C-alpha cells in the first residue's frame, strides 16, 4: 500500500501528483471556475429535499447552501491596499469576523463565519487575530490566495411562509427568541438562542430588526435561514465594535 | 401562482399531493429504502473532496457523513417496551441525548445530537424533555414514526495521519485541547474547545481517553472526525448522569 502523503494541503509546488491527479499550480489554475466564482466543490442537488422537495428555482436555497469541503479563493486588494476583511482567532482557528460592504472580500464571496485555513500557502492554525490581520497587510496586493472552509459553525434551515406570510419566528436584535406553535419554523426545528446570519443567502448580521423584517417579508414563500448558536456568535464577534457591524457589514445579495 | 401549502410536514394522511408527488403513506412506504437503512436523502458524492480527493473506499467518511435535510425512521420497542433513547429539550427543540447500546434506537441508527422534529406525526417543537420521553413511552410498541434532522450541531473534518500515525490533536476527556503545529489537524482547521463525537462515524462519546486513543490508532490513515463545540455539548448533556454516558452509550460501528 503506497504511503499516504503526510500532508493534505502542502505548498502546491511540492505536491505534483496525488492519486493520479496532476496538482501543479498551473493545473489547478486551468481547472478553477471562472473569475468571480468561488465555489470549487461539485454542484450537487440542493440540500433538504426529501418528502416535500423545494422548487428547483429556489435561488435563496442555492445562495445559502453551506458547501462541504474547502475552497480556494483569490483576493485582490483595493486601490487603498485594503481587503475589507476582519479576521479573528476562535478556538485556535482563524475566522471571518467582518466583511465590509463593497470590498474585495465581499466581491470574492467571503462571508461572516468562514474559516480561513491558509493564507498564501501558510496554515493559519493557532494564529492570533493580530497575526492574521498582519498576513493580509503584508500580502501582495494583486493576489492573496486563501483556502477557506465554508461557515463551519452555521447551518441552514428552510421554512415556508404560512397564508399570512409568516414563518413563525420572533426575532429580537437578530436573535430568534421564540417559535410560533404549529408554524413552519417550529415544524422544521428552528431553535431559540440562535442568531440569524442570512436570509436566502443574504447576510443580515448587524441589520436593525426593522430592516431584517423587510428582508423576510420580501423573501418569497420559501425562506432558507442560515443560523448560528448565539453563544458561538458572541464568541466570534468579541471585541468587534458593534458600530462597525451595523454600519460597515456587507449585506449584498450574493451572486449565484 | 398556486398557494404554497401552509405546512411542510403535516400529517401524511392529509398531504395527499404536493407539487405533483403522490404523498400518501402507502406511496411513501413503497419508496422507503430497505429495512434497516435510515437515510432517505439522495446519496450524493462524499463531501470534502476537492484538491486532494479521498479514496472512494473511505467507509469512515460515509459513516460520518452528516446528511442534509431530514429523514423518517421507524422505531420498534424491545421486549421490555423500551427504546433505549433519551431525549432532551435544547433551545426549544428535542434532541437525542443518549442512545443505549444494543437498543432499538441504536439499531435504527439514531445518534447523539440528532434533532427529533416529529414523533408519530406530532411536532416536537417546544416540548419539555419529560413530555418527549412520555411520548415515547405512550407510543405503540410495534412502530414509532420519527422525523429526524441529522446531528445539526455537529460537523465533520477529515484528516490524514502523518508518518508516525498521528493526526495532530491532543484529546483530554474527549475534548480537543490542543493542535500540533504543522499537523493534518491544524491544516484542516480542527479546533480546540470541541468535543469528539465520532471517529469515522463511530460514536466515541463517553469513552475513556485510553479507549478513544485505541479507536484513533485503529482508524486507518484517513480519519473523519465528527465534532461539536464544547459549550453546545455541555448544554446537551446537562443533567444526564455521567455514569450513564460512560456505561450505557452505544459505541457500535454504524452499518453503511
């Protein structure tokens, strides 16, 4: 039995060949999806389709899908040399704490809660928030290569509005505080003590409840919510200025 | 536009037809996978296969896969009228807190952390632990129908052993306390403050560290770990006797 290679993500320059795949940087480049698209995982059937499948046209479901595995993204700094990305150490991993609106990070599809595994070939494990931010600062402005795991602390739950347009959650300050009896939210197992991260893939963190209500109202009958336990959320935004979250966070609707 | 049905999982007897699908109980029964198999979600490609795909023979990965969507299972009590299942209210949802070894619950593939959405057609949202346990007690011994969401608080990370057989985590009392520099665990973004739930799909909760080390040693070069944040784990096992966890928990290797 051939020995397993000792590393999973070594410098790509060293890993020429794995299980018969050509894995030089050039080969990877040729196979990357078109610019602007970030997902390298194979597109599969949308999740959560079982007894009552969702319409194949559910863009919200596709935008919200938390993709398994990891992806490689290329970030390019803006004219002021900024990425618009704030990183934080959580449990010895590096996570996206903030993505500023209209920033390179927003453009390339990074989202709150994404775990950054590598920056320019270096593993981020054990880095302090400060070290991670420094790595971004020192990186080449024309391309920063990051290996990212998709929002590991989050999950999605898809619900249907009832005849009055409600899904059955009461949300206060972005947190689910109660579930309505006999509602889609209750039936599908939405939970209290969770923060709403996204509605149909659109980041709603930092939105005032009023704006969040409008987003929910405009969401169509099938709503895919991305949620995170409140205890985890609060750990992730520790020392992040609430003003920054409210004013600067990217709330654009992701491209598909 | 036809109105969306107001519920996602009503009593199946009422939901004869949805989007052109025949959904009477008979129709569902005909389409259930063979007895003993519990997954109703479509089998897709194993997750996490990107730049360095895992061998297609990774049984551990398949056993550990957290399946999207929900599944319906049929539980049958044992000769003493027991299910071997302990349920708990977490955040207004009902979760599997304990699965006893060699019990009907173990047989049917229920695992620690599964969320139970329905018991015999009734939504569990907002039930107390006591009410959930009572529902099991009062249910017909020959068949309890449950709708289950697969381990929503958990996630999987796949790592490779290095040439000395190590993955690069230090585990104490079932919790990851540190990551070894330049290890597969570090590279793949395993995190501290997480409990190990499974190794290659086999439940390791409640195992002594010594036994857990043996399971890891015997696991083969590719190891898929199922982890849960410690804060969530401790919330889920509150008031569950540690003695029960250590002595009674099912640790069998799941069938594929």
